[in-house]
C-alpha cells in the first residue's frame, strides 16, 4: 500500500516509452491535420493568422501523408500495449506538467496530456500541492479506455486525503 492511502498500492511499470512515443506521434498527427484543415487560410490569408500559427503551419506542411500514417500505426500499437500493460491496474498516477502553473497567460505545455489523447483513455488533472510561490502543482490520474468510473472514484478518494504536514 501507499503511505496514507490504504486503498492504493504501487506497481512497477515499463510505460515510459509507450507514453512518450504516443505523445510524439500525437504531435505529428495533430500538426499534419492542422496543416490540411487550415491549408486555404494559410495559402490565401496567411496575413490574418498569428505569427505563431503561421510558423506552426509552415513546419507542419513538411509532414507527409506517409509520416502521418506511420504515426497513426504506432499510436494503434501503443493503445494495445497500454491496454496490455495496465490490464490489472485501476489508475496510473503521472505528472500533469513539468512544474508549477505558468500563470494566467497560458495553461502550460500540453506534453503530458498528448499521450492520453492519443491513447483514447480517460484522464483527470488534480491540483494536489502548491509550489513555494503558492501556485498549483498538479498530477494526473489515468485509467484504461472506458474506465471513467474507476478514474472518478480514485480522483474523489485522492482529493479527500488530508495533506501531509
């Protein structure tokens, strides 16, 4: 069991590579699809797009259909691998971001969310701590596909655990 959480236990996993690759492949697919969805706007009205979006689309146009297909195939493999690796696990606890909340101008780097989107699994972010500056520090709970009930139950339990003092 985990200290302070008698209903939880830790298990060793080997999921880092699966998650990292799924996140990277999601980034590739998202960029490829954005370049195609916004092709008309980019080609005929680029001056109306923000500099950041123009730059993103310019780079995304270099992604080929073959690159996108390969990314989609790797994601499908990652979905099966995630499902197999987590078959006996209710939820997985992961970081939500690399550090404290960046402030009101941004939600921060979405890297830690991309893999879960690619894997089609439910996830919830919880602000369980604060930084030295008083800003939220979050974690994510991730469950298997279709296991939203387990995810919400675990999140509720975790949010009611008294803070360590």
